[in-house]
């Protein structure tokens, strides 16, 4: 029996290393990791999705995306035939965005975000206090793969301006009830993970390892 190909797309600027604790049965699934590429100037998200879709070499794969990666795999799903599209800590439409993101779109406030500061983790460390904060910064250093200013500006704008109004009911949505980026009160329908935050791919990996196989295999 041929294995089921499962492609994982990380969140905004993140490395595929965020999936290092996700272990699927190798006799059933073939795990493939996708990476962010630097976008072309003013490249529409749909064009970018088409470009990333060319990295998918298997027919009828399962696409799994985290956060902005969840938005991207939904766009990739327009270009290829996917067995399933699963999003984690993400949204199925722009209607599920929190109020601050909707206001940011109207006012273009997202253009004021200091991207250079976000990229310069070392300078953030100088202003951090306490072991907990420094541990978090070390975590960011490990998992923040793309430190390109143009990418970051493009990615933030692509999220804010994503205009899908209709939810695709075939997209499976896994979401934590403690997600601080996309609060659960705005999410219409999902598989709920109790205690799951926006980074539950890192700290709820046991739940995901136990449940992802059956979610993928359900017809």
C-alpha cells in the first residue's frame, strides 16, 4: 500500500523545525516539510501559493498549515488536488479575524509595525528581563527562519488583506481555546484543543500526534 503524503507548512517566518515533535507512523504516512521562500516584489498571495505548490511532488497530498501557513495551504488547495487541507491555529476566512486585524486593514496601521525590531532578536534580548523571557527569545531564534524585511512586510500585509469571505467547509480546522492571535470567540467551527495557545504545535504535540492520524484517515 502506498503511503499518504503529508505536507507541513510552518507559520509566518517560521522554520519547518516547528514540526520536529510531530511524529506520524512512517509505515502509513510520508512526511514532507515545506519552507517559506522570499516573495517577488508585490507578489499576490495566489501567485506565491502557485509557486510553492510546485514544490509538492506527490499526487493528492494532505496539506497541513499552521497560522499564516494555514492560510497559504488553503490558497495552494486552489491550484492542486489535495486529499485533505488541515489548518492549525489559523482561520478559514477573513470573517474570523479579530477586531484589531479588521481595524488594521481599514486604517492600514499594519504598515506602522517596526519590522526591523521584530527581526533583530538580539536587540530584543537586551531589553528582556528574567529567565522566562530569555527562554522565549531563544525559542524564537531557533524557530524564526526568515529574517528578511521584504518577506516580513509582504507576509503581514498578505495576512491582513486576505479577503476570503466564504468558509470552505472541507477545510479541517484545529484550534486552541487559549489562542491569543486568533481568539476562539471569533472562530465559527473547529476541532477544539483545550489549553491550546497559538504555539500549540510546539507544546500540544502529544495531542496532535494522538489525533492527527485519525483526522487524516477519516473519510
